């Protein structure tokens, strides 16, 4: 349900039937069966979707997922979630659910990713626990889908820093893309700028 709702925002208000497989191929690479996208109807206006996309990008740029949900080289957006369960562990401590629903890239959506962590240990907030998983999925998925980064320098710098185990340089690679996106978001909100 969450993926369907977020997907409707990504699809400019059109609700799509969820699908996990686009096609089935045989051992020779020939397509045996296709599963085309199915539209189930408009559920929200295009204008509302554009506003939501800007707000979701803001969550990653400067909100609750600003450190962990950012994907170097790509503009992404999402919404964090932290829920208190109505049960406690054997020591009487509250239990939580941490989540992050994200869209990538935010300026030309290709995928929706929903990460749900039941009873996380240590940190418990969606931005701390689920957003990093979103980032890892998107970092792998977008190149596989042939989606080029909007900031190739930040992407490559982050990949090198990751391979060499230098997290400070990884974060430094994210900052220029974030600052540029803030300017673009401001321009999108007020075209007179």
C-alpha cells in the first residue's frame, strides 16, 4: 500500500497496479511473457504531486533523512517514519518500527523503494535506520536501470571514497549536489528567482 501510494506521487497522480517483474526471458534471452504497466486511475492532481515531490526531496536535503538518505550524484526524495508499537520487550522497553519510503530520481522517477525495519536495535528512527538501506538499494539499482547520475562527479567521487573506505570524502561528495538541489528547489518554488 505504501509503495502504491508513493508510486502514485511519482507517476504524477496516476495509481499503478504494483508489479515486481517486467518480463520473463528464457535461457537464450528471448522474452517469453511481458507484464505491461496497468493504470488504475488518477488519485491526486499533478500539481499536488509536484508539491509532494519537492517536500520529499526536502526530507533528504535538509530534513529527517538529510544525512543517511542522500544518494551522491542523484536527486532523491522520501519520507521517514518512526512508529511506537503497542507492545514492550521483556524488560518493559518500548518497541519501534522504522521506515523510509523513497523515490529515485526525484526529477524523473524510475523506482520507488520502501524499507521497513521492525524492532530496530540501537537507533530507532526511520532516517537513521531505514534511509541508509534505501540509499544502498538506490546506489545499486539506478545504474542497473541505466539511469545516469545528474551529478557524475559527485557519483564517481563517492564511489571511489566508498571503495577506499573514506566516509568523510563520501559525505563531502554529497554536499555539492545538495547545495545545487537547494538552488533548483528554490527556483522551482519561485520562478522569479
